[in-house]
């Protein structure tokens, strides 16, 4: 498939996990890809831009470099994120601030920088990454609040940017097998393999998701097939029970 032939995609948090799978999917379908992250797997695709998404100058530089190197910017996917899990009575100010800043400020800065180009060059697609944790999850007060905020950002951005032919949607993954999920298993003292089995039992499909499962949905929302879809939050969770 060449759905993205001639298009340029920037993926924040694209060095690993869902972001990497998304960047790889875009590249496989013809896109020129840039990935912004602080660390990269050896096989991370595209133009690799070391970027702290909470730093305005760094984010604006990543967007500018993408446009300079690849000739434009048609797609933005915001995957950058961290976890600092703890129960509310143990959560520190640093735990709260780090997660809120990375997810909300990071997404804000990336979308603001990207829209400045897209609104002047015929439009584009944005997909923001939330989580089923937006519905509430024990030990993730900070993460849940941030991911719920991203859903609200999606709807407001869709309203503001629609007149410029910019589609903005949100994907909320369920249990996906990534390094971040492994951190959660370690936090609660459960073997990762057992943790995945537990996660599978909470889904109608009786399996956990892989990064590629999420990437395929993101690719759809960034394709012409989703040209009349905007402001939506799509839960991709295997049928969470």
C-alpha cells in the first residue's frame, strides 16, 4: 500500500513502542518520516530528532527540521509519554508534574507547532494518543488525568482547526505489550508474562495488544479514508470487559 506516498509524518515518542510501530507503518506505506524522542531503538525508522517534548524550542526545532529535510508536514502523531505510578497518598509533586507536563504540555507544544505549518499549507492530520486509563485506573491518578485531558484537547483542536482542513482525532489504547507496560508490572511486583495473561483475560478477544495493532488504527485515521472523521476518541482495547 502507498496511502502516504509523498506525505510527511512526524511522530513524537517515535523511538520506541507504539510510536516506533506507527512511524514504521507510515514509512512502509510511502511516507517520509521523522521521529522525535529522547532515545531510539536501533531499528527506529526515519529522521531521528533528539527532542524533549516539554521544551518549546526543542519541539519547534523538530517541526522546522522535519519541514526542512522532508519538504513539509502532513501528519502529526503525539505518542511521547511517561508513567510515574503511585497511589494518591504516596504520589509526590514530582510524580504529578512530570507526567502532566510530558503528556499535556508535550502534546500542546507539538500540536501548536504543527498547526502553524498545516494551516498555511492546505491542512493535515493529527492523532493524539490517550489511553483507557482516561476512564480511571488505580495507581495512575496523574496518568489518568493527563490522558483524559488529551481527549479534551482533541475535541477542541478539531473545532479550531477544522476550517483549515486539519483533522484531529484521538486513539486510546488498552493493554499493549510495551516497555511502559512492563514498568507497570514491575511496579506492582508481577512477572511480565503473568501480567500479560491477566491483561488478556480482561478483553473480549482474550489477547493483549501489540504496538502494530495501534499503529494500524492511527494509519487509518491519517489516511484519506478518514477524511470526514475529526474530533473522535477511538478506544482500541480488544473489547475491554
